[in-house]
C-alpha cells in the first residue's frame, strides 16, 4: 500500500468511525439502510434509494462524497481509500441535500457499471457530511455513510474455506453463560462471501440444548481477506443498569440467580455447519466446553440436604407417632362380659 493510500486511510479512519453495519448516524444525520448488497452485469445502470433523516433541531445541509473500501484486519471493519477508480467512481447522487429539523428525504444514487468492469466484488461507501469535499476527496467535519457491496456478474473465481472454530480464546471451563464462539473464514476468491448456517449445541446426553445463527450480523468476507465471525450463547442478560451488590452473601446470591436463569451444567458440544458461495459449499466443525455453575450448585446442594435431613426427621417422628399409638391401643382395657 503506497503512502498516499495510507494517508487517506488514516484520515478516513478518524472522520468516519461512525460507519457500521447498523443504521448509522453522525451527530445530526441518520441514514437507512446501512448497507446495500446489489448485483449487475457489465454495462448496467443500477438505481438505489437511501433515506436521510436530520436528527438535529436546526436546518442542516449535508454534502455527498464517495470512497472505496477494503477489509481491514479480521473484524470486518472497512479501510476507506480515495476513489481514483472502481466503484467509488461509478456512483453518482445529489451533491448536497438541505433538511429542515427532523425532516427526512429519500435520495437516489446510481451505479453505472462499465462495460469492461471486472467480474466479482466491488466495494465502496456513500458518505454524507456537514462540509463539502475538498480536492482530496475528504471532507472536514462530521460525516456518516452507507456501504455499497456490488457483485458484477461473470466468471468469478470462488475459493474460500473455514480456518478454525472454537470458543473465544479456546476457553474450556465456564462457570455460567454466556459462552462465546468464533470461527475464521479465508476468502481467496474474486467476490465477497457470506457464510450462513447454524451452531447446534448438545449437552452431556447429546440432547440438543440450543441452535444459534452462525452469522447473526450477516457479515461478509471480502476477497483476499480473512474474517473472524463471533456468536454468543446466552439465555439471559442482566439489565444495563445492573449494579453488583457489595456484600458477600448478596453478591453470592445474585450470581446464583444469574446462573439459574442461564442454567447450563456439564459437558457440551458445539457443532458448526455453514454454507458459502454460489454453490452452497458446506463446512462442518465441532468444539467442546464444560459449564459448572458452582455457586448455584452449592445452593442447590444445601437445599437438597435440608430437604433430605428434614424429611428424614419427619419420617422418624411419624414412625414414632405410629408406634406409640399402636402401643396405646394395645394397653386399652377390654370390655366387661355381658351379664
């Protein structure tokens, strides 16, 4: 990567942290949808529609700009690049939009695919900022954007595979849920891939405990990149305003209640089964982990002990009552004979 690309990447990283795969906002602006996934042939002109919402209490003018992006690391975060060619230069939209307070407006943008466009994946972002773009293609001020993932039809190389699957940090022993899983996909093909499938969890007796979406964020793996996808197994999560008790017994009881609501005990297996690519190639892998909610187990053990001990005492007392009553009946005088 040359120095100019690195410079632009750094500037975009600072100014466009708000770009993500959920409905995005930058101070006064919300854009929906957050991502377009489109397909076309060389020479096609595609038209898409986005909605701009001014969340501010003042009238605001927003200015459009474009950038290409590529994968950065394994988290799926995009690295933005000055658009000197490719998809960032194939798109057009209104140069600016003025919105009254709380007003929303639908805005079209077009993608003019060149006739000689290379088949496969092309990736860019449509930015809207509070200041017009300079000659560098970078605007000074807050901005947000929507991702555009274009697939150009044609003969596209498809080559990808699952690298590994395990619990996060390969952790084996858990006191309670959640249990986090992660798997890594490598894409050496010419277009993005989106793994889809399930993670099936089975307990010690191989009874299905849960089935999870293997790609809940609908994350894509871009060409020439590796992406780490994560999945969480959790039945109950504490409220955001939860405050841990300060006392030992209160904290112990709170943890036991949490373990009860997230009940899991014993050895578990997690079976990953995902498909990817236009041919729906399936890959499978299994990992194991153990859950032992010791605080809940202690409380349950105490309750069982009290029940057994108390039940035993009650049985003894009842038996004693029956025996004493039987003895009393045996000592009763017999009735006098009839005269």
